[in-house]
C-alpha cells in the first residue's frame, strides 16, 4: 500500500531541476529514519531533499560541478550580495519575459566568463527554468519567452532556500557517487535519486558534456548500496520499475534477491505493485534496506 500523503510545508529549491522530488517529499521524508547523524544525498540535483532533512550533518553531492558551485556560492556569499547581483544583472541586460536579445547576450557572456551567480540569473529567464549544457559545457537552454522571469515568488523561494542552507550544516560536494565509506557508520543514512535507467532525460543521455547513465552505472550503484547494507548503514533509493512499457529488470531482480523493502510512490502513476500487468503506465518506488513501517 502506498504511503498516505499528508500536507506539510517544505523549503523548495529555487532550481527547476529535472526529476526533483519536492512534490513527493510528503511521502518520502516520513519514511526516513527519525535520528540521522550524517545524511548523504548522492544525486542531490536541486537539493529539495537535502535542504528539508534534519540531521547533524547533511552532504549534498552531484556530478554537475556548475550546480554545486552555485550552491556553494549561495551558501558562502551574504544573502544581500546574492540578491543584489541578480537584480543588477537584470537591469544591466534589461531582462524580462519578452527580451530574448538580452537573455542571449547574458548567456554568451556567462559561457565566456563563467561568473557563478550569472548561471542562476540565466535559469530565471530560461525555458521552464531548466539547466542544460551542450557537449562543450556551454549553457544552451532556450529563452523562456512570455513565461520565465525573476518573479517575486521566485525571489522569495531563493531567499528561503539560501537561509536554510546557511542555517543547516550542509556540505555541497562534486564527487562520483561511489564515495569512500571510511567515515560512515550505522548512525548515518544515504538517499539516492539517480538518473532513471529506463527514463532518458537531458541529465542522463550522455549528450550534454557530462557522463550519461547506463546499465553499467546502474550495476555499480547497486553494488555500492550492497556495500552500505553489509555495513548496516540504512539507505533509500528512488527509482522506477516501469516506464512507458519498459521494465528495469536489473533493479527488480536486485530487490527480490536481497529482500529489500519496496514502497510504491503516489505521483502520477497511481497505486500499484511492481508485478502488475499494465505495461503502459509508470511505477515510481522507494526501495529501502529497512522496514519503513517501523519508522
């Protein structure tokens, strides 16, 4: 049976990162252990999960260095300086929902100078606020004409997020997901929201200047989680068993072989279990090496 959704208020990432878990936090977070020493999000993306977790230390990791650099800049700079930079850039390039020329000029400037906060300014005015690069690591998201801009609500979202990451003990890191486990023990907790093997997107197709996600990566991740399990370190893995007629047999067989706990997640997929016959629907799950009913 899927987890009951309860209304709650969470901090929302100021980045519209593909696969973000903000809308699912009401289901996912209640299944995490109540007491966590070190919390690790191996694939943090927009950091919707990490910024809302309570732990003595929070480690948000991602392989996109530009993303991690931006989070570190948010964390290190005074809030007023960050907001001032954004608003000054908006004036300098006359950015608006209609001014595509200004957006393209800033995009060209960013790809040459790589000023960290300019990436966020671009995201505010990009199509659907998406972060996307080409093979040369140049930001190439199109202009969000008549839609995207640095609205008052987006500004408040950014302020709330920055205050939260300054207040909490959060470390943003840019490493491969197979991190060293030397300094972790059974009081710690790992959350994984990797690219989905059977659901290709701009973040895992291997065509954006960053490494894609393949069966080899999936197998390596599952071996890493096996290692956590042997060390009695709890983990939770978000993934999909089925998507548009495809089944992740590698993942399903791994779960069954290890008797891990599988909880269907209510998103747009409805309630079901992973043996169902509906081949056209998608099924998102949370896989854990502990019984979430005991949390």
